[in-house]
C-alpha cells in the first residue's frame, strides 16, 4: 500500500480549474516531485495534500486513510505532515535550537534536547544551536527549516520551492545534501519546483505537470529518454525536433541518417501496413549528436556556450535546420566553422506530426 495516494483530485478557484482529475502514488521512503512551469497547479496540489486547500472531487489517502474528499477534510495539524516553505518561515526572535524544537512543545525537555541535538548533527549544524536566523547564511537557514520540519517525525514531508532563494551553486549542492538527509532519515517527501535540475537531483519519481494535470509520472531517466508526449519532451532537458520519414515499424529516417527503434503505432495511422512514408517528429538531444572529425556529415557552428567540461554547440545542418550538440571543451571551434558530426542515439523518441504525412 502506498503511503500517499491522490485519486482523481480536482480543485478550482471559482470557475477557474487549477487541478483536473490528477492521480499519483508515492511509496514509503520515496521522494517524489511535482515539476512544471508557473501556474500549472503544482503548489495547489501540495497545499491540498497538506490540508490548506479543500478538493472539489477525488480523494487524498495518507497511510491508507482518506484525509481529503468533497465530504471530508482532516485539518492540517492532524495529518502528521511536515512542510518546508519557500521563505523558510523561521522565527527571527528564536534561536536555532528553539526554532527546531518549536514542534516538540508537548515532549519532555530531555526528549526535546536529544531530538534537537540529533537533528543539528543530521543537517550539519552542530554547535550552531545558540545562533539566530539573521546570523546564518541562506543555506544554513534552509537546513534549520528542514530540521524543524523533521523534528516531530512526520509521516510525509512537503517542500515548496525550497531552494529558489539560493544562488545556483548553493542550490545544486544543497539539493544533493537534502536528498541524502531525507534518505538517511527514511522520510517520504514531495518536492515542488519549476527547476528540472533540482527535481533530477532530489527525486526518485517526478510528475511533470501542465494545465492542472500530470503529463507523466516517472523516473528522471525515463522522463528524459522516454517522454510520454511533446510537452514532456520540450519541458525536460534540451533538444530539437527534426522531421522524419517512417521506413517501417522499426526504422525512421531523418536528415542525419536512419534510426532504429520502436515507432509508436499512432505515428503510423493512415499509412500502409508497414507504416512506410508517414512523416513524424523525431527528438534529438544534445548528447545524441557526437562531434567526429572523420564523419561525412558537416554542420556549421552558429552558436556556442561554454560549460566548463563541455561546449553546447548550436549547429546548422545543410538544410538549414539547427540542432544541439554537447562536445568536450578541448574541441574549441569558432563560430562559422564547419565540423563533422554523427548520430549516437540509444533512445528513439518519435511523435506524430499533424498534417505532415505524405
């Protein structure tokens, strides 16, 4: 039985539907993520799980019990859910120790002290218990907020854009550290973010949201290499779509050559029995195109972005179509230079192209 189950939940503000028939499950000890652009409904889902928002239809189950439905609403304080807010929401007049202990007011003093000391070690803030929030860096404040949420040993932890106020380097480092802390603690958690790098660094499973619906709930690997639809393919990672022609149910040809893989049956609707001659859209990721000086196919460098170990090149093919390629940074080519490229595609991602069939 999953620890959390959302079953066809919907929510609206007046006549504006924010969440529509959304379903997902999360097992004990797993870290899930709701990923999507602003306005897709992800924070509303998080607030509904916490009990801050009612739902108009469907059910929310926690530990096998219904906590939200159109006729039932268990208050937030009775759900044993912890929450880490975007702005940390620390009490400025309380020390780090007292902030962490805030949710342990009913526990004995000795129990509170033991739990706080344990959490200070867990989040890497040993010796900082006597400090106040204004004396801490942003990353340290985030750790305190996390420790405070973990202190009562919640069934589920919710994190609402927890790294958005941090600079990029600290955000990346802290996201990995938070994952380690959650895994060490055995905590089940859901992260909400618009940043796919955070989602990939922290979560075991990710739900990509668009217009109040989960488009795909899957592992980060599958979201990148096996996107369920065009929205997921566009939103996750980088890439471009090239027009392809179906040769048979296992092959598709694009400007750069033939690719072998399963062609979705919906891409062959209206074609003959073998699927030949259908026009489709083929996704190419930057890692699908390899720089090779010996390759016959040449492409012009029209833009480049230095990323330390790699360049991200924008390349113009002979047809004028532009593609992306990740190339080791010791291959430092000038704008306008032509370089050899070849395909190295392990996952063929093909989608139907409306009104583009021959």
